[in-house]
C-alpha cells in the first residue's frame, strides 16, 4: 500500500494533466521507439562494415599498383582518367574507425567468441523489463535457487508474461554449466518452458588471457582478475539482453526481493518517461537493482570494454555519468547535482543482499541494505539542478541537498523569523507547479507554518501581471504560504523563467521543521 501511495503522488506531480495514454500504450510506443533506435544502430553498423570492405578493396588496388612500380606498361591498358583515379587511390590513406576489437583483439581469433556456448530458454523478446543475474561457481554456497524463487514467486501471472529473467553462468567448464542447467530445469521447468527464464554461458574464447593484468588500487592479482572478469561477464549479459525489452535491471545471484517489486520498478520508470535519466537505483548496494534503458546498454558496454582492466564496474558507471554531465571547471558539488539528474535513487530499497560468501574466493561480505525494511519518510521527485542553501541549523545529517535529490528528508532545529531555505537553479527554468510538504509519519508534528513560498523571476517584465503578488526588497515574489504544513500551487507564466525559489519564515516556530517532499515541476518539453 505504501508503494502505491508514493507512486501515485509522484505521478501527479510529474504530470499536471491526466495522462492521455494508458500504461500499455506508452510501453508499446517505447518499445517501437527503442526498436527503431536499434534498427538504426544496426544499419549504422552495417554501413561501417561495408566501409571496411571497401577500404580492403582499395588496399588491394594499392598493392597491385605498388607491385607495378609505376610501370607505364602495366597501366597502358587503362584510360587516362582511370590511371589518374588509380594513382589517387594508391596515395589515399583512409582513417580506421575504432571498434571493440581494438580493446579485445582476441575475439577475432574465433568466430564464435560472441555467441553463447550454452543457451537454454525460449528466446522471449518484447517485454517491459529484462532482469540479468550473473552467477559463478562458489566454493562454499550458491544462493541462485533462493534468489530465483524470491523473484519469480513475487510476480503475478500477468507480470510473468511481461518480463524475462536471464541467468548468466560465467564459467567455461561446460560440465559445470550443464549441471547448473540441469538443476534449474528440474526446479524451474515451467518458467524455462514458458520463456520467463533463460540460461546462457559464454564460450571460453570470449575471455582474454588474465595472466598479464596490472595490479592497481592496492588490489591483489587475484582480485584484479576477479573484477576484470566480472566486467566482461556484465558486458556479455547486457549484449545478450539489449534487444529483449524496454528496460534492463542488473541483479545479483544472492538477493531477496520485496513484494510488488516488479510493478514498483515499472511504474517508477514510466513516470520518468520524459526525463533524461540513465540509471534508476532500486538498491543502494553495489550493482544490485540498477535499471537502464535498453538502448543505453550499447554505450555502457562500449565504455566497459575500453576500461574493463582498469576499474570495477560501479566506478566505471560513475565515470560515464561524469563524462556526460560534469564540467571540469566546476566543483564536486556541482558535478554531484548534475549526475543526480541521470542517476535517480528510489527509496525504500526493493532488493536486499543476503549472501555471506562472495564469488571472490575467501571473501566474506556482510553487506546489507539499511533502507530495505525502512518506511519511506520522504517522497522522491526529479527536480531541476540547483544549488541549495539554508540558514536553519540541520539536525543529524538530514541535509537539504539530500531532500532536494530525493534521498532523505530535511530536518532542522526550531525555525525563527527571517530563516530561509533557498533553491538557486543552475540555469533559469520554466516552472509549472510547486509542492512543499512538511512533517512525516514518524514526526507528524514537525510541520512548517507561517512560511511563504517566493519566486525570483529572470526578468521583471510584464509587471502588470505580477501586481497582485507582494514583492520583497530583493525582487522575490510571494506566490503562496504554508497551510497545515503544505504549500502547493501553479506558477503564473509571467514569472517564467525562474532563477530561484525561496521559503522564508515569517514568525518564530515553537517546533522543529521537517521537509519531506520538494517537487518543482518543469513545463513539459523543457
């Protein structure tokens, strides 16, 4: 029930008008769009292949001409125009487009390097969500069966038709892989036969020689090999999954899921359909519960292939975000704000890590997600990038930055007249609606009262439209005030674009203040 309330509220804030399309139609349109993008990508790839073939033919021409040593007799049978063209071709040196084989040259040694050695299942495609689970041989205990039961048993009959779970067995010992398949066929026969579950494993030729890896970041040689292979395992799994669905969710083989996890993930992603996100996080641990849009997997795999020997997967993902949105001339806080628009955290967590024994031999990992069983004390929204500040004294790390990014609630000691909360946008934005909610279910009395909501427009043009609003000495306009702990409303178009939004306390408060929800909805299309 908690999830439904959260998601409904968030959708209402993101979309002011009632949705015109049903969820099913929206998913269908997204599938068509992603399918079109994939066809364009394939067409581009084939164009590059043809270009490479043409370059090979040109190279043969050059060799043939070079062998003649410029002999006039050898070229005498050709017209002057043809001779001129051949000489131009002989001296023209084409640029070669880099590809994954530059980083993984060993793949060229075997045509089957990128084909699964084992592939079991019905090859289902056209689903909303693809879930990928890499697994390897563990010396102590395997958690794969428990993980699959947790995921499958919490799916409705309808949801089982709208997803596919791919188990990637990252081993080249075919006997071991077949033993895993046999166990899964015995325990999950119905799921394999229906297309819900698939099992794949890579060929031995997919992996490079791991004996010459450099030891970096203080990691042992064994750990460097483990994390390098792990990067390649994730990449193979993503390449296999890319054309199967709209969204891809990365999981691990030692987790448990919350009830309604599938509907929660799908609804959350659909509500963000107009946002330019790259990662939705449904767990705060490692690479668990990370959702991607299927077309983005190609970029992610290419990036991993470039640096698979250098760093672990979670670091590489953060680097992708840095490259996309961070300005080297800005500080780390600005970078974090920019990345937060691409990497959005959902709370509470939908997946919990339960494995004690790591896939790295001898490693014990007592990792647990502290948010897994917590009630949600704040609501998550995607707000325009902004620098936030306040005159209020923050209590126990419940900062305004975390609230604005949807990571936590803001908690401050007794507000006094003149105190403020300021959201200064990185660039002027057009705001359609605003919502500020105070208090939460654990501290319902810590509400904000006697506080105004003020907007600073980029320009003071159209003053007649703004005459009905009170203006402060520093050009802010008072658009609303808190009533019963909530302030919300629509923004007069005359105020757009907006430079900043401020909450100003008008009278001393007798209680502390919690801000549990901040939603500044931009005009559609901005």
